[in-house]
């Protein structure tokens, strides 16, 4: 009787101990698997939503016509353009000096794969070298905006040539790029500008059809609607006090999407 009582007590102790630590191999496997999975995290927000868009940007089509190599253009002054003749449903986003003031703009260009064109002066590129190197690494084009940002109109040929060729050489030395596009400061130019630009290897002088400011999209001339091939300028933080460069860009992108367009790479068309 005493032996049976001791055995029963031992069995009860074993069973009670098993309630604290399971010896079931299947249960141990399930616990370990759950530990490996860890806590569940919410899904990452899509990039386009992080930057204020309701839908992803449509991929641009393959350009219907590509420019020839530098020097292939017929002799003579480069064309002055604010719009590219194309049936492709694309517009072109351009920026002048000022993007260096918003370090997160690089993240926006990378996340949305924006094919933007930056027209830069040397006084901005020098201090902002690292910022523009990062922009170049995520797909931005770096283009010519002269050395010192003077109004070119009325300057003698030698001075204009120095401003244009000098910045071409600076961009090549700093970044290994050879800019083919020129935006004259303030959009001001004359016949001498075109002569000097041609001698500096410029294939097109680029103005803009409309500019995105704090308040709205302002058209240089009609019609008051976006059209395929329009060159658009996003105003820099230097000139405005309202929403920053990223918010102005997001507003413009929403307008582009509403009109059934997307963003193309300007260099592919000029």
C-alpha cells in the first residue's frame, strides 16, 4: 500500500511539473518557430504615398526620336525651346539653383525615380558638391546655368563664352558630365548668347512653358493647360517663402497625373 501511494505521488508531481514546462516535441517546435517569426510589423507605405501622390507615376514611353551625338546637329545656333514636339504623353521637370537647400529632395528623386534636369551655376555647385553628386547618382541630369549667373543679354561675346564654356568645363571636371543644354539666367539671351552657346557645344537653349510656385502653376503664355512636351520649371526655395521644394514638386506631379501625363527625361528628347 505504501509503495503504491509513493508511486502515485511521484506520478502526480511529474504531471504537475509538466504543466510548467512542456516536453511535447511538437509544441516545442511550434514555440521556436513563433520566436523566429518575431512580432508582426505593418506593411511599408508605398513611396508614391509618402510623397503625396494618390498613385504611382506612369513609366515614360520609349522616346519616339533620340538626339544625335554631340556635334551631329547642323551648323548654326542651337534652338531655343520651352516645349518639345512629341506625341509622347510626357512633360519635363527642370530646376535651377536652390535644390541644394532641401537635402531630402534627393530621397524624393530616388524613391519616385524622377528624371529631373538641374541647371546649375558654379557658385552653387561648389558648396553643394555632395548634394548634387547624390542627385546625379539617383538619375538626375546636371546641366549648364553659367558660372556666375549674370544676365547674358547685352554682354560681349567673350564674356558670354566664358560664362557658358566655363561652367561646361567645371561640371565636366567635378562630375564627369558634359552638359549639352543651357538655361540662360532669368531666361534672358540674345543672338550673341546663341553664338557663344554653339561654340561651347550646347545643343539647345532651354526655357520653360510654365513655372510651379507656392500658389499655382503659372504659364508663360497660353494655352493654360499642360500639353505633351512642355518644359516645366519648379521654383527654388530662394525665391519663395511657402511650401518647400518637395511639396511644390508633389503638387506639380499631381497636376501632371490628373491630365494623363507623366515625366520624361529631357535629354532623351533634345
